[in-house]
């Protein structure tokens, strides 16, 4: 195995690589670049919200069309081109083979193809800014008929309709979903078939379980959306009328297809991050994960419930009022497994011997922020209060309080935790603390006050509130300005991270094999792990969380240790 | 500074009350959870030098606390659901039209709200309907009367949001949705569109002008006199 992979050219080693760690890195770097793009878009429209009509530094004047496009693509990027590649693909690729004690993915070439399709999808997305008319500006939900007017507007020029911002966005999303689907299949097959000897299902670390459950949710829900997306594309370029009532269609069909995927997608993003916490919290508490099996059963339950809640995005869309109660109950029920998972993490802390190292700091910050996001979900899950709060800044603040900790705190926790393993270098802990505290404080500065803007009736996706007497008054405009200043601070804080990443990678102190004293298999390999990961291959003798076993002398017993004494 | 804009509708107070009820539950859950999260960071810090206890969480005496918490969460959720249920039915189902009610049509179009008044016969959808399609014309309604409206859209999805009445409803092309409100205080209230609908989405604003019954009668009389030439909305 080892010999096969030596003497590779630069191209086959770093670009068209089939090594799961390299592909994981590619996904991570790509996600970070796209996060930069998404962050820049957010900076531009947030600046506009705080100082409407002013020229924006590093951009210029922002018109209403560009504003709409920026808001739309910001959302798209952060969900599909940051959250998905970083949490699902990067973590899945890095961790699945090495944590189950295998050399690589089941289908390394499919894995490579998955990344390159993803890269093309990102290019198609960026390209949509530069076609005539600019990028699509109808919200990331792409509700037709607004998103289905290509054929009418460009009639009958097929190519103009195809190379419009709307069509390119649909294509980019479809390609991205294809890439993720290939990755997801790979994850499942790898986990099922390539486990090390003794790695029985109930010994698999929670993060591997969760990434696989996320992949299953994704596969169950993505089919209708891809079909729906192609129908939307046909509406745009071929003049079909699936969603346009003037041509016999119904826009509500898209709302159902979109949210049937769109809501489970939230859990696809959430589960890998929760898996990260499940690895970090026990290690830094020196205690087994509280109720390991129950946590996995709860995640399976949430996977089942995740396809029963989608219409809570449509409470005011004109669905049958009796139907709303059903989805309200579904929404209530799905809060239970996730509350259970978080409570298990919190219970793991009790009675531990807690080391507040950097990964733990991010994990605790994640739980704290998600608490706000989860509990504000109570207001929105109530269909009656949603009549008022729907499409206001209350919703905006709510989902940023869930998705920001999920995507960014989850990623940073994972990054600070596994960086020594995959690079063989240590990060600068002091810079890491600055990075954490600035990110934590600025994030709250951006979104906490916006809850109040939402309750005051401020609706979303408006580039200029001067027409609305309820909003264009104090203190709400000041809140917008505080949010913008904090957003700029939040983005600048990430340069600390980049600096730390680059300098530690180049000149950091050499990391030891198992710096956090963890039990899972990746820490039993070298840092960084060689191509093929293990030599010899490990045999698993115990569960993933044997910390502080009473009969053991050390307070951690790695999975490949046969006998404690 | 108040949290919500002034409530002027009959059912708005119920929505505000629901907010405070959920806030009580959420605040209790928040502070308890925060304690459970942060207290062990001090109490069980490794700096105390004590070895961690080996607790797998599979014994009843350990996991019972999580069970209690989840049951409490589920119960408070269902209390919320029970309390809100009547309000939901009240807002979402349209009362039968009686003589004192006003029946109007609201049509959303990129980028304004078009109002349809029923004409002298008081019935919408007849030949004497009056269509007002102007950026400068608000929706006149009498106070203390049920205003029942048929909401439609001619082009893309819009959403009718009357924050002071706590009412929001999407307008989907191809559908007619019936909703109602009853405003109790004269005044001029923002109507905004809350579903992104294109380049002038930010300018898609109009007003509901709530008037005393006398003022309203005066308005409709002059409107119908000016429209002696019969217009049709259909």
C-alpha cells in the first residue's frame, strides 16, 4: 500500500488526489474561500442596512437589485458552499476512514470526482454574478413564479435564458447536490464495509454515526428537490409551467419540494457538528459520553422526524390551517431528541475533570449560543406566533443563532481539536483564545439586538426601510448600526484564525501523537497520518469513550488496547 | 421603548400574550440550562486535581434527570400548543359575513397593493366593484368592524403584513385566500410586503386607514359617486 502512493507528481498528489485526507483538505479550503465570499457579501449588505444610501468601502453604491442578489447568494453560499463542504464533506473525509481504522474511502475516485463537481458548482455560482442581469435576487428559497420568469423575460432565446442568474443558480445547486450525494454514498459504504477488526456498530464514535445519519437524511430528502429544481430550470429555459399559475402550475408545489429538502438539510448541517461535540466533550471532561447508545437512538429518531416538519416554513403561505397544527406538533417533537443530545453533553461535564483547552472552549460556546437559537425556535414553532414573526428579523436572528454556532463554532472546535493530528503541528493557543472570545462577543453583538428589530415588525430582505414608519425610527436604526459594526469586527477576527493557521502550519511546534490523550483510533496513528493511515492496522477492543475506567491506571484507554492491565 | 408595535386589532393582544407565555418557558429553560452548562466547568475543573468519575449514563439514577427535563420540555410545548390553538383558529378561519362587516379585495402586484371595494351593493365580485390602483390610495376601513378580505396576487408571491394588527398572509398567484381583521383604533397603519418580490420589494408599502364609521361612509359615498361609470374587477 505504502509503495503504491509514493513518487506521485504534484498534480496527482495535491490536485487530483484520491487520498481522503487531501480531499478533506480541498473541501475545507474551498469552504473557507467560499466563506470569505459569503462574508464579503454579508459585509456589503450589512453596511448598506446600517448606512442606507452611503457608498460602501470596498464596494461602492449598492442598488436594490444587487442588494437582493447579495442577500440571496449569501444564504446560498453559507448553507451549500460552506456548511455542507466543511461539516459534511471535510469532516467526513478526514475522519471516517481513520476513525474506523481503515486506509481510505471505499471509492477513492468517486470521492475525487465528488470534490471536482463541487468545485465546478462553486464556479457556476460565482459566474452567475457576471451574466447580464446579475445573480438571482429572489431569496435563497427561490420561490417561483419570481424564479421562473426566465422564459418569459428572455423569450424565446434559449441560451439567454440558460445563462441567466436564475438558471445558473439552479444548475449550481443541482451540481452541488450531486457532489454531496456522491460523497454521502461513499461515507455509508465506507462505514459499513471498511471498519477495522472489532469495530462493531456500538463501538463506532458518535461523530461517524452522526455523519452517516446526516448522509441518510440528505439522500432521503434531496431527490424531490433535484427533481423540483429541474422543473424550475425547465420553466425558465423551456417554457414549461410547473410553478406558474398562468401556465397551469402552482407555486405552492415548489414550496413543498423546497422545504421537504430544506428543513432536513438543517439537520444534515447540525448532526456532524453535534458529532464534533460528542468527541470533544468526553475528551476534555475525561469522562465517557453520557448515554452513548441513547444519543445515537435520539439522532435516528430525529432523522425520522426531520421529514415531518417542513411545512412549518409555510404557516402563512396559505396552506390549510388544520395542517399547520400537525406540523407544529412535529416541530415540537423534533426538539426533544436534540434537547436530549445536548443534555447528554451537559451531563457528561458533571463529575468530570474538565480541561478548558481551546476545542472545549469552542464546544461550550457552541452549546451556549445554540441554547439561544433553540429556545427562540419555540416562538417560531408555534404556528400562531409565527403569523407575526414569520419573515421578520426575529427569524433572521434565530437561524443565525443556530447555524452560526453549528457551522462556525462546530468547525472551529473540530479545527482546533484535529489540527495537531492532521498537520503534526501545534496551534498557538493564545491566538486561539483571542479568536474565540472576539468571535463569541462580536457574534452576539450582531444578532442579539436584531431579535428586538424583528419583534418591532422589521421584515427581511429590504434594502431601505425609509418607507416603513415602524422601523425607520430609533432605537432600531441604532441596533442595525451596532450589528454592522460587530459584523465587521466578527469578520476581522477571522484573520487572527487565518494567521494562526498559516504560521502554525509552517513553523508551529511539532505536535505529539496524542496531545489531548484521546481514545479514538485517529490518535493512535502518527501525526500527520501517512497515506494509508495505519501500519499495522489496528484491532478494536472497546468502545470509543473509555475515559477514567476505574480499573485502569491512566484516565484514558484507547480503543485498540486489549487489556487494561 | 416597547417590544411590539402598538396593537390595534381585536386578536393582536392574544398573540402578544402568547409571546410572553413562551418567553417565560424559554427564560426558565435558558437559565437552568446555562447553570447546568457552566457550573460544572468550575466545580469539576481539572485544576481541583480529582480524577473523573466513570459514569456511562446508562443507570437509571443518572439518566432520570434528563428524562425529567425532556418531559418538562414536552409538557411546556404542549401547554403552548393548547393555549395558542384557539387563537390560531380565530385568526385563520374567516367569520361568516354579516351586515356590519366589510368585504374587500386586496390584490398584490409588483409593486403595490390594489384595493377592491364592493360597490354600493356591498357584495364583492359584482359589476359595481371599484378598483383603486394607486400608490397614493390607502385601504380605508371602518373601526370595530370585521374586515374580511380576499387576497390575491397577479404575478409573483407577495405577503400581506399588517404589523399593528399582528396579521400576515402570503398572496400566491393562482389562489384566493380569505383572511380578516378588526381594527379598534383609528389611525394609519403600514402594510408591508414580506416576501421578496423583485427590485422594488423595499418600496411595496401602503397603508390601512382605519376610520370612524361616519368617515368611512363618507369615503365610500364619494368613491361610489365618482365611479358612477360602472367598473368591473373581474
